[in-house]
């Protein structure tokens, strides 16, 4: 979804590099698939952990906040982090329009910025990890940011052939569950588990191609 660490860049007419997610942000929520995906992932998270009203959450790579809005009334506070100014601008507008007081957007890249001082009961991401350059480093950051017995919930693509983003994409073409789970355990996460959570169907040159999305959970 957003693209925290490895933003895709385009050049404006002046030659200035811009985050391509800034350009996409205004119409991001218009795609019904993205709304269904967020709802399905939220249901998956609810099936794996017990959401409690006192919990404080961090969504990393939040985009316009589609996933966090699924939990807004269920959590004490949600910090929403992204590196796209355009996404954060849309998110801030949504929060203001709905007079929401328990959601705080921040601009943050955990691989380059200082670690926030807050600690969280739950950290979740949706379609963000495959844009992150250093998976081991980001998992370590998540572990450090969690309270004891906190949980990380990562929804992302299963390993695919590169057709999801197409030519020129320099992120990860999805993940092998066994390899990602081992990375999480090496950082210190326990009871790491995976489940199927959503399918994206795309028309590629006249044929429908399916991309599966998993939900990985792990406890500190």
C-alpha cells in the first residue's frame, strides 16, 4: 500500500523527483478492491488476536489509513506512519472530517529516522513490507517498538513472478512464508504463524492472474 522505505519515484516537468504515491493518494480510496482488502485483513487480524480497548497500535506504511479505520473504534490510540506526504495529507483530511481524536498521523521511515519513543501493543502493516529494502532491519525495529507480549501483524504478497508491479519495480516480489517466518524468529518473535487472508485478481493481457496475500503474526 504505501511505500515507506522504497518509494517509487517519478519526475515532474521540472525534473524534480516525487514519490509516486503522492500522486496516487487522492484517488487511492476509490478502488473497491482496496476497501475489501483492508476489511479482509482486519478480519484476519481479529481472528488471530484479541483486540482490547486499552491497546495502542502502530500502522506502518499506513497510506490513507484504510486498515486503521477498521480498528478506530476498537483501540485506545493508533499512530499511523508513512513516508508519502500525499498519503498523509489525505489521511489528515479524513481524520479532520470525521473529528477523530484517537488517530495520529506521522511521517516516518524506520530505516532512516530515529526510533519513536512510544511503545505499542500491536503493530500492523498492509502491503508495505515488499517495498522495504531491509527486511531483517525492519522486523528488528518492529520488535523494539512493541511492548512485552505485543504482536506484529504483517499482511503482504506471497512470492510471485514479478508481474504484480511489473518491469522496473525494485522491491520484493512477494515473500516465501518459510523464509520470512525464519527471519521473524531470528529477530526474537515467537509463535510466528501464517494464514491466507485475501486474493487479488488482475487481468494480465486477457488472462486473470491471482495473487495471494498472507497474514503473518508473531509475538514479542
